[in-house]
C-alpha cells in the first residue's frame, strides 16, 4: 500500500474500504524493458501495458523504454510494440490509446554489458521525466536470461539508475527462473539485494496474477462450508495439475537444461500447493499471507524413495489436434541426447497436523492431452456404503476442483441416485460454478494485474526470496536424484504422460484424475 493510501485508510477506514473497489490508477512513472525481442515481452508484457493504458490505469504520460542490442530508432521499437499489441492484446485496439502510449515510447540501442549504454539510458529516462512527467519513478523489467541479471543489476547500480530517492521510486521486476537450484537462487537474491531494497524487488510468478488463483484464498477463508472438510480427516489426496498441449515452440534456448520441474513445479505448482494447504492468515496484509505460505512450504517433505514417488518424461512424436507433431529430441535447437524432462510428477507430503498422511501429487507436462490447470481436492470414500456393491460400482471419490484455466470455475463431484431405476444406483454427478456465468467482466490477464501492482508498489502477489528458496529446497533433491538415475521416459504426444507417472500413483493405490 502506498503511504498515501495508508494515511487515508487510517483517517477514514470506511472510505478506504470503498476505495478498494475503485480502479487503482498508477501515478506518474515509466518502465524500462530489457529483453524486448523475447517471446514473453512480445506476447505478454507489451500487450498488458497497452491493455492497462486502454483501461485508463496508466498515467497519461507513461514512458516505455526498450533496451536491446539492435540498430533501432524509437519508431522501430514502437512498431514492434504496435505489432505485438495488435496480435496479443486482450482489449480492442483504440487509435487514441495507442497514440498516447506511442508518444512515450523510446529505444536505447546498446549492449547489456556496456556502461555507456546505461549513460544513454539515464539521459532517456531523464528526458521522459522532463517531457512526459514520469517524475523519476522507474521500474526496470528484466525479461532476459537469468545469466544476464548480474551484469544488468551491476550497471543499474553504478550508473545511479537504481538509486532510490526520497521523492521518487526505483523498482526491479525479475522474471523466473530465479536461479536453477538453491545455491544459485541465494546468490541471485544476494546480488539483487545489493542493488535494490527488498520492498523494491518484484519477482514475477504469473500464476499469482490469475484471478482463479487469487480466488483459492477467497473461497477457503470467506466461507464456512469448505474449511471444515479441509484436512486429513476428510481429504484423501490433493492433485495439482498443469497440463499444456503445446510443445516447447521456439523456446529451445530457454527450456533445454531447465525442464518441467524447474520451469513449473518450483514456482507455479508449489505456489498453488501453498495456497491450497496454508492456514488462515492473520489478515490479507502481504506479510501475513506470505508468512503462512512460508510456514506450509517449510512443512513440505519428499518421500524417502524418490524413484518410486516421482516420474519424468520427454514427449515423443504423436498427434495434437489432428496434426502430427515432432518429439522433443527432434525439435529445433535440442540436442538429440538431451536429458531435459518435458513432464514431471512428484508426490510430496505436508507434515503438519492438518495434512499428515494426505499426499499432494504435483504434475506438469508439455504436449499432453489438453491444456488445463486445476487443483483437485479428492475426498475419502464414505466409511460405509449401505448399498448393494453393484449400486455403487460407478461411484468415485467426492472431489472439489478449482478449475484455474482455461474453463475457469469450480466443480464439486459427488454421488447421486440415477433416476428411474428400479433398484438404487448411485453415480457421479457434478455441480459447476463458471466465472463467465456469475461475473460479467472478463478477467484481466495475469500480467496486467502484476504490472499494475509493480507500478503501484503493491507487493502481495510477488513471492519473497524466502519462498523462492524454499521451493528450491524442496526440489533440489529430486533434481539431483534424476540427474544420477538415467534418462527421462518417453511419452506419446497428445497422451497423459509416461507410464512411470501412472505407476507412481498406482503404488499408493490411487489414480490420476482425467481432467
Ligand atoms: C511459464 C512457463 O511460466 O508458464 C511456460 O515458463 C509455460 O513453459 C507457461 O508454457 C504457461 O503459462 P499459462 O499461464 O499459459 O498456464
């Protein structure tokens, strides 16, 4: 919360509560984007900036500075932004929004390691301060390979660009992966901490920007009927799935050597686990929520026999949407003997009173049957079923499913009598909540929410370095185990993962949900 809003809240709590429902508009500021040629910048960051401008949430004088080793003038970069907006923005293209945004677009051509380029950048942001009223408030968005973070941070420091001033803020936005293991994450956090104060560091886990993910906490803690069941007395297991139907596309350079566990489990899936399993926070103040998330992540333990409780795979050739697709090892830029996994599944246990004995299964993969992310809380069977065996043979466990995407909503699965049968027959039915039916407005993209929060200086949706390090503490032993135990299994593109993933859950007497 900005000091201004905090004062306001103290003076008039009721007005503050009402203000929360009004759109929050960023004050005078600008953003410097490093890595303008990358996929993420073009598909997510630039369109989100336009969408915010289109919704009237950016200051009219907003400045956007691209920085790259390209021989471009301001207009060339503006054209890149324009094309990306045209192709990927969520909201309609409006000439007047674009014109206003384009007036604040600048480009600095330079090498990330060249001190002179940062002097040029300094001149450009000063010019924006003078001509567009950006007020010295600048966010530096590092959408670059993590190996380049240190050099950019160092130059931001020595050039004075990162220097906080009493009347203006400087913030840094870091895209994952935050390191590739615990030691490198700690080192990265140390380097960032030397340049920016902890309140000025915004680590993006875009899953936290999704409305459906934020709803996990609202649903758990704003209602009475779920929380009573949310524990080991009633829950049999929890399955957290992030499945994608796409392959690695043009991202070989990023993905190979990283793999599914580092790319998705370390961040998105552990965040979903934390939100599903954490205790009620004292309040929704950022530190209270993060403290509970950290507490539950500290309670996460791996099973002793990792070979039996984890699985990894690589997609082989197959079919996707009726089209034949290449296997991972045939993708452009991938070495034919790469060991990088494109599918990863893992059982973890949460060793606290609430969850003792309830396995949490995490899985993610590319080129699976369809794109779906969900958190399924699977309940125990009723202790006694007073029916004929044949009456309940089609009944499975009750389940509560948060459908994170793409079909956003919630499903409750339970048994119901089949009508019109002479003997009792019980079968699974579902009750569905769909966002689209209850709420008229379409949800903003995660990046819109997160970029706006950076510009407002609102930290709750950004993981602290402790959470990032806890994620690596959990994952490192699995990665080490895999590194010393052969190669990933192959799985058919368009299917649901390697055999070993079915075996690992079958060993516990359970099956994966078919989303
Ligand atoms: C990113 C991963 O964090 O999330 C990508 O690096 C993945 O590999 C992407 O494709 C998926 O995001 P979403 O929002 O489409 O589920």
